[in-house]
């Protein structure tokens, strides 16, 4: 029974680790791509 609980805890840990890693990659991608595009659009909106 203890091994089953240990395996279940490991599976839950791996699942949450992958979810958090995916969210971090999404957030980093939004910052790397979205922020410069937003700044470029803001500059062109204010200049022209």
C-alpha cells in the first residue's frame, strides 16, 4: 500500500511539474514575442 501511495504521489508531482513548466514556457513566450510587438504597435500608434 505504501508503494502505491508513493507512486501516486510521484505521478501527481510529475503532472503538476509539467503543467507549471508549460505555463512558464507560455508566459516566457508571451513576454519575448508579445511585449516587443506591443511596444512597436504603441510607437507607431503615437507617431503616425
